[in-house]
C-alpha cells in the first residue's frame, strides 16, 4: 500500500490560458493515453478558456464551480457532479470559494455512463 497526500504544497502551479490559482497533482498516467489528475483551484481561481485536447471529465470532489463551454451560459455545479467535455470543445472553469476536483483525460474516454443517469 502507498499513501499519497494530495496537498496543494506538493502540486504544480498551472498558469496556461490565463489560469490563476490553479494547482495540479498528477495521479497517474497509463500507456493507453489516459491522464488522471487531482486539482486545487483557489478562491476566485480560473482555468482559462481553452480547447479540450482530448475528451475530458471534470469531477468536483469538494467546493463549487462555474463551468462554461463554447460560449454557452455558465452553469454552477458542486461536489459529486461530473462534467464531460468533448475533444475540441472550448471550455472554462471558475470558482468563487475554491474547489478540489479530479480531471480525467483520454481520447478513448466516452460519456456513455452519463447517459445512464439522464
């Protein structure tokens, strides 16, 4: 067994796409082109508007986010909520009070499980 503390102090600060207050702890990568990351987004932080390089799931673990994509009206989401972004989709994530989330990225990622809940 290995235990990994997911502290912001051990995370990498990201400022691409005019992001601010954004820190990422890489959880794992696999040969099948998947990346799984735990993120910290500070109060009033932003993951700036950018194109999803591959299919992506944003899973809010704690806190609240305001997400928008392709110039649609921003939507507020909170913990225990997941958002699927398709490859090529422009999107942005903001928070007023901070959040922690898991981001899973892979060209093979599908949104078929989300359809089960609709």
